[in-house]
C-alpha cells in the first residue's frame, strides 16, 4: 500500500504533513509536495493533518485521482527532499477556500 498526495495540494503546499512525518519521504517543487512510496512507512500520520485533504492511502484514493500514484512516483524521484515545514504558497488560502475547507 502507498500514501499518495493529490492535486488538492497544488497551489497550496501546506507542509503540516512534513512536520509529522517520522521518515524523510516528502519531496517538493514550486507547486506542491509528493511522497516517495519507497521511503514512506505507511504510518498515515500525514493524512489527518492535511488542511486540504490532499493525501490518501492508495486503497482509499478516489478513482478520478488514480493518476497521482504515478505522478508521485515520478516527481519524488527527481525532486529535492523536504524535511522541514515551510510557509504555504500565497495562493493557498484561496485554493483552500475554493476546495471548501
């Protein structure tokens, strides 16, 4: 089983997930974070702290978000590790509101 970050994170990049992660499995770019499924231990600590409900266990992933399994795998392999919390993106509040959170 894997933990997957989805498009709800795009434009937000809240890092509450990184702050609670007991292993270094998050990677990021200028838009969002991604999970390295090989490093993730499936503890699921990140899922309930995400303010935009962007993170799912693979088994709970809505079918329309299935593409994010591959996207996380591909992006995490080439992006820098994120090991500390950071300020969300300037667009985060608007995206969060648009998502209804």
